[in-house]
C-alpha cells in the first residue's frame, strides 16, 4: 500500500481549504466519537471479559521513534499515547480525552494491526485498516482525522508542524475507502485529479 503523491496533495488541499468546523459534519463526528469510545473500552477491557487488556498511558512527548517500538509495547499489553493537550492544537469537536482515546485505538487498530509506520504510506495503510471498524457515517469523520490531517501535515505543513484540527468532512472521493483503488503498488482515489 502506497499513497500516490498527487492524491495525497489533493487530499491535503481539500483539508487545508475546509473551514475549522462545519455543523453538517457533527452527526458523523457524534457517530465517530461513540464508536471510538466503544473501541477504546474493548482495547482496555480485561481479557477475561473479552477485552484486549491493554494499559494506556497518556504522555506529554511523542513516545515512539517508530512503529516497531509501539508494536513491541502492544504485544506486552501496554501503549503510550502522546497527549492531545500537549500539542496546543485543540480539536473543535472532540475533548482532549476523546481525542486521546482515538489516538490509542488508531495506533493499535490502524498502525499496529497493519504493521505500518507513520510516513504517508503507513498512514494510508492505517486509515484503510482502521476504517473497517467504523460505520460509513463515522468513517467520514475518521477520514478527516487520519487521511486529511496526515496529508495536510505531510504535503502542506512545515516539517514538525501539525495542521489545525478540524471538524469537517472531506469529499466522498477522499473519505470512502471503497473508492480507493490499488494500481500497481500505489493507492489512488477514483476521483483523483
């Protein structure tokens, strides 16, 4: 799985051009938040009751140099998550706690589950992997939170800077995983320019 840079740049442009929030996105964000909390409870739930039993610790610095270090921790039933509050980049819809829950489930069910890192290709693979755990409505918000933010960070922001967090929906061509085609080794969107 590789993200075509032309598609990535188009996604980044759509994200950067969007307003900070759009009330029409709120139903998708409400579903996204509910489903994320359910996934989080499964993640931290005791194994004897059907959960994964992973202990999550919120920390003030980026805890992992690479995905292998994170996967090693997950195998030992622990995970560190970079605190949303430490970024100084508040989300317009999610609380810091809800955003931290999302970071935890995305790291485990997106990155660790796919074994892919934090570059553009790894982020694309993690989005596709994790999207299968969300309803189509919640998946629209997931695409903004993962695919949109990451493409904006990678293609349009200075190194080390994260884009403003937004509560908006990307166009369906960029948010529907069913519209991603694999051509050779690159992922493209059906409506890619």
